[in-house]
């Protein structure tokens, strides 16, 4: 195999993790930002009032929506998951098997934003430079008091 074939093979392997911008626009979703991770894109969709279901996610190139939603739940992001029959953009019809549909109500968006704005301030050590500690807006580690 030549180096050209290796680079083509590598590019093909990376493609499934990318979000398809054209398909997002076709479904009326906002355009993903350059270098935006899938989890951040899903969170941004939810925060801006969009809902997303498993079939939509697969159509735009997110093949693990369930895993992304699980990670968001673990981070304390409030949202609702319903199991519904949904339109499949690939076959262009509603399929009878229910899928996960995630969305945020206005109250959930407000709660998330309030929680993000009132995160505890933690002191970060500046010991490498010999200076005083600096205040940051990072969440404290679990178990830290």
C-alpha cells in the first residue's frame, strides 16, 4: 500500500465522526461550528430549542446519540427524553419503531443557564510560577469541599 492509499484510508475512517452540514440544513437544524464536538453540538441544539431524535442524529452523522445523552445526564444537564415514532429522512417516511427524542423545555434551559452562572469559584494553584492562587469558574472536583 502506498502512502496515498494510507491517507485515503485514514480520511475515510475519520469521516463517520463528522457532522454532515448539508443534512443539518436539510432538516432545518443549525449549522455545526467548525471543530465542534458532537456532544457540544447536541447540547447547543437542545439549548436553542431544537429537538433531536435518533433518526435525525444518524442522518447528520451522529451514530451514538444515546451515549451522548447519557453523558449529558451525568453532567447534570436537564432535558427530557421521549420514545416516539419519528420521520426517517433516509427512507422519507415515519417508521413505526419508537426512537429517543431529546428536547429541553424553557424551564430546563433556564435551570441549566442558572446552574452554569452560579458555579462555585475554585482557587487554582499557580505554584509553577511562584505566584498567588488565581480564582477560576471551574467546578470543584467531586469530594472536594
